C-alpha cells in the first residue's frame, strides 16, 4: 500500500527541492564565473578592449542596397563583411514568423494594417520592395524560415555568419516555441542569438530551450546591468551609445562579468570611433559595408 503524505509535508519538500536548485544555480555562477565569459567570448570572437575592432551587425540586413528586412537585404548582409545579420520577428494572424520591424505594414509595403491581423498569404501578396526602388518591385515579406535556410546555406559555404533575431513585442511561451522549433528544424541554434526588449519573452525562451543564447535589449542601463543580464540568462546586453557614455566604467564591469555589449544603431564615423574607444564588442548599423571599410582602415591604419 502506498504511503500517504501530508499536504504540508509535500509543500515543505517541494520548497526544499526548489531551494536546492536555486542554490546550485547561484553556486554555479559564483564558483564558475568564467562559464558565461567562454560563451560570450566564443560567440563574439572574444570580448574587446578599447580600440579593438568590434563585430558588425547589418541592421535589418544591408538596407543600403536593398529594402530592409527582405531577403535581398538579408542575403547581402550574409554575403558581406559583417559577422552578424540583425532582423525582427513577428507572427502573422495564422502564427507564421515573418521578418518585419514595424507593427504596421504601411511604411514598407503597398498594403495597410497590422502584421498580426494579416495571414501569411495576405502579407506575401503585398509588394515590399517597390518603395525602395523599381528594381525591387515585387519583393515579398520574408518568413523566418527563409532566413534560417539562407543561414544554413551560408554555414555550409563556410561563411561563418550569425544572426541576431529580435522578438518584437511580447511573446508567449507557445509563440516562442514556434520560433525555437524552426531553429531546431534547420539545425542553426549555434548560429543565432535571440533578443528582446521584453524580459518576460526572454524568460519564455529559456523555458522552451535554455541552450539558445539570449541578449537583452534596453535603451537605458540600470545601475547594475550585470544583474539584469544574469536575471534573464542573457550572454549580452544590446543598448544605446548614450547609455554607455553615461557610465564610463560600465563596459569594463560587463566584460569582467564575462558578458558582451553591443550598441545600436550607429551610422556615422564619429559614433563608430566613440564605440571603438569604449571597447564594445559589436555595432549594429544601417551602413555595414561602409563601417567595414572604415573599421579596417581605422584599426590597421
């Protein structure tokens, strides 16, 4: 006969188990502080010192030569000198992940309405390229799957490119799972970092698959950005240049914790120069080709 357990005893027992797990997690961080450093350093090709070249992330692809967040722009970024391509993920009405920055389709297509109110078929019936140039008339809003396929092909060709994928807005656990399942399907988990302004969304990523690296995006840094990153399991913080310049030692504190730091969205030589002086690890830019040329001359010159 099974032994009966008093509800209070079960509650106490569960509480002890949770406490042990939490303690183990804390001890892992304290006793092995280099674990995250190895991960962040590996992902970014090393954590930078002031004056060193940062990696380049093409903002919404290479939008200088093709309409943003379309496959021509994203492919150009994968084919170019940058280490990362950065793009935005939203769900259609029928729950298909597509790549678009704005909540509304009006600015970058010939249609109207919210991305989340349109089915994939409705969205891909729109022209996402004519606004940029007649050359791109008929270009469609791409699915996330299209980018993951291109990323897979890029790796097979030895290009060694990675992707910063930003969840736009809040995502539930089930919605995050749609994206994670696609990443698994294309076997590109080692090539993507999932990011969001929304910390709860990042928590949901960890619940679905804690092995996929995450970065938290914030326009302003809290007094303890390391704690923020640790709280949500992030290997890096993506923030504004102003936030970093407001605290001259913040990059050093983040690096000492083994975390990476990336700045967005910098498009001038003055901002690029300041970013390298700060010692940040990556720069998200609308002008990846120009930044690559400038950085090569700056660092080797």
